[in-house]
């Protein structure tokens, strides 16, 4: 005889799911954690090229994202010890803007945070999702540094 198990609240559909083609987006619980998105990562940017990243960068990045992702969102922004802060929109435009993202998103809470030493991730926040657009290995984005 099967046990009577409760369905978790986040799996209960309270509204019609959004449909993209034949794929339905799942209804997810709201997050109070930072989530990461690489959809708009510009791999061939003239200043922030990913082929110039150190060989161990993948390990460094994953450890850092795991650490930051375990924090409450309110702890992530702003945070002096993480160098997590708003990015200067004029500097973003000076580097050509976030060309990989739709232009209407360029001004959507531009943000940067420290990965390691001078290495920074630059992108934008929509809700609690950080969209990483550039990986700046030598802190070239912030020309005052």
C-alpha cells in the first residue's frame, strides 16, 4: 500500500506555466539566494576574452559561486568584503555595452563582484539572478584601479 505523501508547495501549480515552444518552464520557489546565469556571457569581447583566463579559473569560479550562492541575497549586495557593488554604467558603455544581452537589459542593475584578487565578474542583476557578462581578470573594467 502506497504512503500518502504531500506534494511540496513549489511543485503545486497555482497559475498556468509559461510556454516556450513545446517546453514548459517549471514553477520554482522564490529564492532568497543569489542565482547565476551565463546566458549573456561574451566569450569573445576584445578586452574580456575568456581564452585569456588562467587554466585553473574554472575551479576558482565554481568555488566562489558556490560560496556566494550559499549566502542570503541581502548578504551579497552590497558587500565590501566581496567587492560586490553597482557597476558604473558609463564604464560599461565605454567597453561597448553588454552586446550579448538585449539592449533593454544593459541598464538593469549593472553589478560587479570579486572572484579572486583583481579578477572580477561584471554583469547585471534581475531579481536575485546575476547574469555574468564579462570576466575581468586584471580589473581593466574599473580603469581607476
